[in-house]
DNA sequence: CATTCAATAGTT
DNA sequence: AACTATTGA
């Protein structure tokens, strides 16, 4: 029961609105592009920029005109204007399509915005690792970056020298599944996305932003320290605004590493218990907030600003715009009723007048645009009209919420009560019955039948088209001899506080000069062996890469030799560190002192590292062709030549 | 005169 | 219920 038990993925669509436009009009692909709303004032406001345009320095916040100046070739797509205001329907619909794909991988899906969602794939990972027949291969995580080390090094560490903990293995399977998720999203929607894989939501979100676009990032718990070293506090979700600024100012800090120096007690002096605990945990990469099932929004609203001279001062214009807003609102509410079988019971009308914002709540008995507009008009007028009878409104919004389910929900409710505990590990998760659980293929299937879950499994098995996670899940469950009882996860935020007085670096450890990680002194020898053996693994992986031709004759032997030779090689390297100056030279790559006779081989080691990095980059950009192919050829040659030297480096003469 | 619009969560 | 803060495209 620890904070590293879960596997959380944050899927974030790349410049989503731009991708939606590119797919609707494929001619736009390959061109710098921005999406703008309204073109009346300085070319409209930019709300999304694709990566080609970002390369040219185009950013959000810019006006369309400014973007044109920066990047004359840029294509500007305008958000359609309906009833005088921006209509974001197509992006909302595209977001729903993506969510429907994500849903196939776990019911524990939380839509965080139109283009972002959290997935708790802990159970899918458990299934994978329980039934895995072989080690995870690099090819399964070819688009994955790992914070703190090379992906290959991370994979290797999972299976050797006992350095791996269960937690990192889970994340590795999480990355494999995340690759599959992103591939499915692309296959079924044509959109690319980035993802973060970590033990919690905060870290998953942070990780997802590290390698964009169309890449994913695994953030191991032991990668947090290096990442936090220079990470500005504002990069953490919810610390990007005023609170983060005041935090930085109050504590006199800039980075997360600096925040970690504050004890819980120190934080408690300035913040309430909840905030202090949250900060304390987050500074250590701990976040216990659960992924909650949420597929639909809790409110639906629309708004419009009337800046400067557009301010509303006449009753007719006020009534007009409330009419437009309520028309849009009703349209969306009716669509929502169709899709989600629910009705909003309350509305809130918001308004800004003379720089003062206010809002009023009102019952919502029917989806009647005229009645809503009239009700809103009365409320706004009552509040905004001054003593002299004039008013000046610069912003209007209408929001609908307090949804109630229309459908007979008892069948589903009773299903959860009777079946959830025995079949699922989600019993501790909040399940909002306002959600349209019938959309979950699993629940729908189960609900449609009164038979037991086992019967249901057979139905699913017979239906190949239902290629969901659950098919595999139940398949594995059924074949499993022993099944662990459901585990209750602990999200109590008051727990998991480490002892304030404990030293941040425990005794008996040293920093490995290869990887800068803390390693216990007792384990240092085998840890060093790990780095050496890693090189052998790299040779093997290099040899296996399909686009690279390397003589593989030494593979089998080098693997066999691994255990027997690693120790001697360790001694070789360690002795190199204390060589006298006249018999050695300082390596220009790593500044280590290397015996003169071994310098050539040592340089090959660095070359192999570099090659691996290059090859990784080529592999991960497989869509590009022309420009890359020349580089690829060059690299292939170099790999053939140099890797053999690396092999010989490990071969006893 | 100018991001604009949308959605959520927390506080009082 | 009203208001504020935050995030994100």
C-alpha cells in the first residue's frame, strides 16, 4: 500500500484544435497553422498553434496579424461563428471521439478537459505483468522517453542485478500500454497525442509535457529528484497561477528542489493542514489524488465578452445577446440530453458591469431558449441598471448545471451493489451515477444480462470485435489459478508524510559516477557491473534493430559471458581510475583517467552510447523519410564499424 | 477597447 | 449561493 502502487497515464492531444482542422482539411497538413477566433480585430485571437508554426515563433496570445508577420506562410483557420460567437462544437465532438477510444483501455477514465484525460491503468498493468511471457523489448516502448536515463538503460535495469523495484516494472508495463493507447487513438481518430506515465496524476501530467509532440514520457519515482533539481515551481499543476507565485515569494524559492527543503512543520506555519500536506507530498513526487471516473462535464455554459466600445448599454442589445447565448445553450443541452440522458436543473447567469463581476442562480425547469433569455434578462437588469437608468455590461455568461439523470438508473445501481465487489478492483473509487455508465462497453454488456459475470465473459470471448481491455482481462482472470483479493488503495492525504528529521540522504550510500544515482555501498560492485553489462545489452539491441545491419555473431556468446566477465571488467574499470599519469590519459568525453592501451576501446564505449541515442531518434521519427534517410545510412555504417569495436572491448583476448 | 471561451474546485 | 482561482486550447 504505497504511493507507488498505481500507474497513471495522462493523455494530452497535440495542439488539438489544429489537428482537428488538419484532419478536416488535409491540405493544411505539413503547413504552419494556427486556429483563431474572430478576425475583426487585428486578425483574431490565436487559440491553438501547430508545431511547424511554433518553430517560427508563433505562440498563443498573439493576434492573427502578428502571427502573419512572424510567419508569412502561416495558414490561419477561423473558428466558425454562430449567432455572433465562436462555436467550438467540432472540437468538443473530436474530444468525445478520442475519449471513446481511451475508454476501451480502462473504465477508470477521467476527462480533464476537451483534449486531456487521466487513465488509471493499474489493473491492466497487473494483468500484463502477471501473464507476461517475456521481458519488455525496446521495440514496445520505442516512442518512450524515461526521465533520468536512457530508455534502454531503464529496461535493462528492470531485469538485472535486483536494482529494479516492482514500481518501475509497473511503470514500464504502463509505458507499453500507453504506446498501445496512443497507437489506437491515432488509428481510430487520426490524431496524435503525447502521454505521461507515472505513479500519480501530478507526475503524469508533468511528464506528458516533457516530450511533445507525439511522444510519451515515463517518470520513475527515482527520476523525480533529478527532474525537480531545476524545475520551476509553476510547472506543477495548480502552482502555475497566483498561488504558485505567492508560494515562491513567501518561501523565497524558485524550484521544486528548494520546496523539498521545507519540513511539514515549516509549511504548516504558513498554510492550512491540507495545503501543507499537499505541498510536502508534491515536493517528494507524492500525490494521492485518485483518478475518478468522469466522462461528461458537470456543467455546460457559454459566454461572450463585449470589450471597449462593444459594451452593452442598450436594453435591446442586452436582450439580443442573452437570446443568442440561451439559444446556443439550449442547443447544447438538448444534444447532451440525447447523449447522456440527463437534464440540468439549475442555471447561473454571470455578468460584468463597470469592472464588477457577479452572478445569479435560477431554476431551470425546461430547455426553452426564450424563457431562459427572459429570466436572465430580468436578473441582469435588476443587478446592473444604475439609479439613472443606464448600464454598461462588458461580459455575459449563462451556465447550466445540477444535472439529474432521466433514465431508470436502478438497474445499474443494483449492478454496482451486487457485482462490483466480487469482480473489480475499483470498489474504492468514486462512481458518479450521473455519468453515462451505459457507454462503458463492459458495464453495458453486464447490465444487459442478468447472468453471472462468467457467462458474460464467454459472450465477450465469442465476439472478436470487442477488442477491449476487458476481453484480455477476463481471459487472463479465467485462466488465473490464484487471484489476489481486491486491494483497497489508500488516498488519505495525511498519511505518507516522511519523518521531518530524517536526513535526506540515508547513510551507507554513494553516488554512482556513471548514472549519478544513489546506490548502497554494499550494492555498488554489482551496480557497476550493471553498467558494464548494459553495454553488452546495447550491442544486442543494436544488432536487433531491423533498419540497422550489424554482425550478430557475438550475441549469444556475449550474453553467456555476462555473469562471468562482468566482475573482471569491473576491476578493469576501477583500476583505470587510479592509473598513474604517465601510463594514462584523460578521456575527452568523460574526463576519466583511462589507461593508454585501453583508450581506443574506451572511446568506442562513448561512441556506442552516442549511436544508441541517434538510432533511437531515427526510430522514433519513422514518419519522416527524405531528410532522415541520408542520416540513417550514415549511422548504419558507423554502427557497423564501431559496434564491433565495442564487442571486442568486452571480448577477452 | 482587446484573448476569448470553457470548465472545475474551493471558500465564505 | 456567490465569488475567486486555476487551467487549457
